[in-house]
C-alpha cells in the first residue's frame, strides 16, 4: 500500500518516521521545508500539494494541528478531495472536532473513498517508538484493511465504533490528562512549600492511588526542569475546548472543565501560547516564590516499552447488567 502522510509535526513526524523505518513506501507533505528535506533524505518522496498526493497513493494520513488545517487539506484550493478515487482511504489522525470529521468524511465518501478517524494517545515518546495507542472510528471492514498500517505505528489499537467516535474519545482522554496535570501542579507545589523531598514525593504518588500516566511522564519533566513534552498551552486549550463544546452540546452541566480552561488561558496570557504545557506550574511557583525541581530525573522522557514486533487489538466490552 502506497501511503501519503500530511503533517510532520511533533506527533505526525514520529508516526511517519515509524512507517518509513518499517519499510513502507511513503510520500510526505508539510509546510516546513526542513522537515520535508529530512524525510526525503531517509527515502520518502515529496508531494507538491495534497491534490498531487492523492493521485499517487492508496492511503492518505493527516496529522494536523486544528480542524481548520484538516479542512484546508481536504477541500482547499489544492486539497485532495477532487483527486480521490474509489477505494482510496483517508485516515484522520489529528485531534479534531468529531462533527468536522463527519462533515469532511461525508465529502470523501461521496467520492467513493473510505474514511476513518484514528487519533493517537500516549505522548511523543511513544509515537517515536511505535508503542502509542490508536483509537479507530469507522466501518469495521475499513478498519481491517488499514490494521497492518495502524499496527506499524501503534501497540494498542481500539476500534471505537462509527466514524467520529474515536475523535470524541480522544478529546475525553486529553481532557482527563489536562485535569491531572493541573492537579499535579498544585500537589507538587504544595509538597515543595511543605518542605518535603520532591524525589520522595514523586515516588509516593507513583506507588499510590494518586498515580497516573500523566504523573509518570509529566511530573518527570516538571521535576527535571525541562518542562518539555512537545505539547504546548495553545494545544491544551484547543483540545479541552473541543471536549468542553462536546459536553455542552450534549447538555452536560460541566464544573471542572471551565476551571481547567481558565487556568490554561491564564497560563497562555502569562507565558505565551507556545509555552510547554507542564509549565502551567509556573503560575504556582511565581505565587509561592519557589522552584519545583527534583534531582536525578532524566532530561527527556523515554519509552518504557522498547519498540518490538506485535500489537494488541482491543475490543469494546459490554458491561453486564446487574
């Protein structure tokens, strides 16, 4: 299967790199010429436009920063929509609005092509090593066709149901991640002001009921001082905003989500939209005039699962009635 990949940013570049590293024929497209050159040097070909890409590949993957960017790639002046052929597949791997996935998906299907939304979760370090989780929404027969490609990029793969369900679940999980990051900022700052050893505090949380994936990854980059997880405050606000809108559309009376959005909007005003998201703790450091730093934490998060063949296709489990 000839694959085209549009969007070589923090996550997309690592997913595309995994495909290339594992022998897939790859054509790439990005607005950054340096990123394109890097992939060409590793054996990928370059597309002058999404339209040109659609004429050359069997599968188009997009991993873009916003719903507007995805819409431009699909239906813009040089978008791939008019060039689609029957049987081609579009995988939307961006974190995006499920309603926009459905709208664009209907346009793609009207051309006789197939579509799935396949956002990923687990962080850039796992995207780089092929161990990331992938949610896949769309027809089951399409899922079976693209499974070998998904299995190259990810370790845990969950077919979530109809088109759009994967995008809904993705913003739910990103919302939960953000809530815990804000809570960890408060917890670690409180430990610091209380005079507790922060290395010990990290371990206490890790082995306790307060532990989470967010703590085991993002607390490390808070305590090592880098604050670098390749994710920025503007993206947090976009993702939590998508969750917030989804819940409001469903008439869910939200309480925590507006608070978290307010915290990160304040962080963006103070430190800039491209500030790394774990630096939300700076609001508390500044208020308390402390630095929340540990000792001996690695400079970068490393994947605790080395890349290896094999993957797990997860199934949706019915909950028995009591």
